[in-house]
């Protein structure tokens, strides 16, 4: 699991995948409600889950994806 950041007040955001991350190691996207308590553990409160598009698996590198 990689945390990419927080949604803004409008509940939207654009997040950059860190360089060197091989997206072939990841098949799902999970947006969760996280408390601001400094913990990096998943809260188990997912609000959106989905599959990465197949084009992401071939890229094997950095990129960005909008969230809304």
C-alpha cells in the first residue's frame, strides 16, 4: 500500500505516483477515510475501491491519476 495524499475540501485531487514504483505490483486503488493521527496503517474504512486500468501495468513508472 502506498499513501498518495489527501483529497482537498472539494473532495478532489491529483496524485503523483513516486518514481520507481512498479505499478505491476499493484492491481487495486483504495480510497479510505483516515484519521489524522500520524498512523500509516489502513483504517479499514474504504469509501471507494477499484481496479487500475490495464495501461498502468505496462508503464512500470511514475504517473499521475485524478481522483474525484
